C-alpha cells in the first residue's frame, strides 16, 4: 500500500517564485474581475487559447459594469471559439450582479462569490486565493493529481470526491493567508507544467525527494478507467459550428445556412433546439436564426 507524505510549502512556493509562467492574469495589477474572467475562460480550455481572448476582453471590458452594458450577442461574438459558450452568458449575468450589488468590485469572500451566477466551488476559491490572497483550498484536476502522487503515492487521483479532495488540500496549506494562497497557485502550476498526466518531469520537481509516489516506485494508476473526452462528431462540435455561422453573420441567418454545416439532420436539429433552449440563439418571426437580442 503506498504511503503518505506532505510537500514542504517553503520548497514548493520558492519553486513557484522562480519558475511560474508569466501569465497576464497573474500580474500584480490584475483586479478580482480580471481573475474571475480568466478562471471562467480557463475551465476545460488551454491557456494558449485563453490568453489572447482574455487580453481582448480586459481591454474592451475592464470592469464588470462594462461587460454588463454589452449585449449578449456582443459577448458571444467576443467569446469566439473558447467553447462552452454558456460560460460567457453566465459571466455576463455575474457582471450585472457585481456592478449593481457589489459596487462594481468582485467580492473576496467565498460565500459571496458562490452567490454569483455561474460561479461554482472551484471558481469561487480560485478568485479568493489568486485575486485576494485568501486561504482557500483550490482543487482542480492538476491539483488532485499532485496530491494523489506526492501525498498518497498513487499514480493518479481517480474519480473526484469533492469533500475528500478539499480536505486533502486544506491539510497541506499553511495557516497564513498569503502563504496558503501562493501554495495553492504552486500546486496548480506544478500539476500543469511538471507533474503531468503522461510524462511527469520528476527530475525538475521541487518536491520529488518527499514524493510518496517516488518512494513507492512510481506505481501505475490502478483505479477506475478514466473517461476519454472526444470532440469530433459530438454535439459540442455541432453546436459550435452552428454558433460560428451566427457569429460570422451581420444579422439573422436562414435555416439553409445552418443546415449546410452538418450533414446529420437529426443531430443537427437536436443541437439547434438545445441552443435555443439555452438562450444562445433566438428564432425570428420569419423563421430565421440569430444571436440573442439580434432577432
């Protein structure tokens, strides 16, 4: 049975200070709003795709009230190909709440963040930690993998167990707010850049000498098989193509224009209906289709 260990916060945060990627949302001048936007965009989306879009958004909508004043169609067009466009509409809703109920400043407390539209446990804790330096365990796939290996000696984390995962990370954080927030960022950075799924760079890891997985001989992951997320041929791909037609148009488009982007009529119709239901698309009185507010 693999043993357990605990990484040294000082070693991990010193490594982070020296090796963390220079990402714009980590700049000292970035507001809580900038962090909230980045964390919303980064969900299931690589940094390289998010960074240019985030920079465009912050230049165009530097405050929540600026985004709140935009139309849903403008927001969806600016979201581009980041995927999961409902995130954009929820962020638009959150911006309105922040502007009207929080003085145009993203709140720092986890409970207040959780009350915002579209903000879940991970995002609330990430904003509290990364924007405001609060002690709030931040748990994503990368952090879970680091903890599984370094602390528990397992090859990977297995299925999520929110209460257990939060407790695991909570136990690792220093008591001091600022040091805990930096360690949260360091754990995530380590999982994203060093302790990766397929090719962990253990020789570059600052805590390899304390890693329970190393001491156990780096056993292979032996838990339940993981679901492999595919994209080609999925409803996500079809929805994206349909929305691309609307984002590229100056106004409403015909059904024929939408039909041309996907051959499977049944899947296409199902995806079209789901976009209408989700409020990402509207139908005009003459039967054409448009982004919200442009019908």
